[in-house]
């Protein structure tokens, strides 16, 4: 049987999978990045046990890869950092996604009881 801590970590993985695969490929440029950050965070916060989500799309990274003929690029993990807090039956899981060694790494930062 899964412990509450394991279940909370599983929930974090579900949220990251949903966030990444739901929004990867979304057209983005610096002028719509803020609204996309809010939309992503609010969509994932609707899921059970999700206490908070913070999405930061880096304008400089976006600008570097924009297709200048079309004025936008597709959102990928390399263009953003994400932090999430999951709360499940008294267990709090803090997570993040950020670039590490050229890969958008999703990781547990802390798991603790309230």
C-alpha cells in the first residue's frame, strides 16, 4: 500500500505530466508569455491536491528561438521554469522543473509533513 508521502509524490508527477503535455507546442512570444503563464498555472491548480503552481516563461529564451517569419515559437520545457506545491493528507511536496544539463528536469525539492 502506498504511503501518503508516496501518493503526494505521485500526484506531483501527474501534475507535471499534465502541464508539460497539455501546453507543449503552444505558440508563444514575449507578448503573450505572461497570459500563458497564468493560464498554465490556473489550469493545473484546478487538479486535486494542487496547492500552488508558478510558471515562468523566459522572454530571452523565447526571443532566441522565435521563427521571425511567423513571430512566435512553440513552447517547450527549455523555455520555462515551474514550481509546484502538492498537499495530500498532511504531506507537502515541493517540486520544480528547470533546465539542467540541457534537459528540462522535473524534480522533487522537498517532501515533509505539515
